[in-house]
C-alpha cells in the first residue's frame, strides 16, 4: 500500500478511474449483446433501434478514453455491417 500522501491520492484516483472505466465498458458490452440478440432473432426494426443506441454508447466510451477511437470505429463498423446484411436479407 502507498505510504506517501501523494501516492495515497494517486491510488484513490486510479481506483475511481478503474471503476468508472469498468462501468462504461460494461454498459457498452451490454448494448452490443442486446443488438446481437436482436440480429439473431431477425428483428430488423429492433436491430436498427439498438444499433443507434449501441453506436452512441460506443462513441461515448471512446470519447471518454476508455477504449481507443479506432477500436470504437471498428466495432461500430462491424455492427452496422451485420444490421445492413440483416436488412438486405429481409428485403430480398
């Protein structure tokens, strides 16, 4: 455990940051899981709505620095591709 006053403060800050990042990541993963669930069920309208929500959450997670912006972009791109594929299959 930290002994110096500054080290104690840093440990507290790091722990608070870790918990905040953990909550953000968890929220993001839940949104992605719900979207993928809608895709599996072939619910196009629900998938489109959940994609919009997931995209927002992923972008926000990246803007806060919890995940890298390229990672966020990649996740959004792949999810959008899945939803677009579902829409194409539905209309065909």
